[in-house]
C-alpha cells in the first residue's frame, strides 16, 4: 500500500471510533497495525515489569552468592596453602602454653611459694608483720590464690623485695600496695596483696562437674 494511501486512511479515520471495539472489523488496516503494535509494546513492557525484573533480582542474588562463595574459596585456598605453617604455629603455641602452665604452682606448691616470698623479703632486709593465704578465687580456666603481705623497712628495701618477687620462677603478681609511716617508728610499713595462680586439675574439674550434675538432678 502506498504511503499517500496510508496517510489518507489515517486522516479519514474517526479516532473516536477506537472506543467502539465492535467495529474493529471495518477499521483501516493501518489503524489495526498501529493498535496491534501498541498492544505488543504494552505486553512487552508488562512482561519486562513482572517477569524480567524478577529474573534480574534472582540474577543479582545469584551473583552475590557467587561472590561470597568465591571469597570463601579464596580464604580456604590460602588456609590450605599455609596448612603446614599453621600446624607448626599450633604446636609452638601449645608448647608455649604448656610452659606457662608449668609456671603455675599446683595446690601442693603454694606453701613453697609462700616460703619463697618470705625468703625474698628477708633477703631484702624486711621484717614481716604478716603473710597469710586468703581464700582461693575460682575463675573459668584457673584458680587465683591471694597472699596478704605486710612488711616493714624502707623504700629501697621495698623496691628490692618487689623486684625479687617479680623474678621468682613462678608467676606472682603484686596488687593494692599501701605504704604508711606509723607514729614513733622509723621503719615504714607496706601492705601488699601478692597473687599467684594455679591450674585447675582434672580431679577438681571432675568434682565440679559432678556437683553441677547433682544440683541439676536435685532441681525439680
């Protein structure tokens, strides 16, 4: 069909008849074509909106999963490549931890540690007014043993004593020190809390577990 004819049909067509669907059979072919093209575009847009958009969202989700899996794979690949090194580091850490445990006194060694603290004080020319064990403090992985110490001497002797305690082969920490000058006395008095730590024995852990089980069984 020639272009002038198509233009003439469009000009002669009463566009108000578009609302009369029953007369579609007598509409010019060019109008039918335009209407079909418009419906195709509308259907295509609707399909994109309702279907392709969901597919794009699914694609984005899959791409995010792929990225996460790639990162996880790269991390595991690095771990696998350095597995032997990590094993060696683990063994080294276990040995270091065992060495630290050996520095913690057992229950039977605590009195010997008190003797060591006493000898250190006497060696620093201090006079002991008091040295006694407080009640143990049970923590998650170890047990803390406070030792209350009260000594008399001068500042230089106190410094020698503190340095000597820090040099003991067993772990001892010093806390809450207080130095006073009593009336009518030339010597100073230092009160200090020494804390040592011991590991929890398997027997103690087993007893604690049994006590917890007994308490749980007794609870209605």
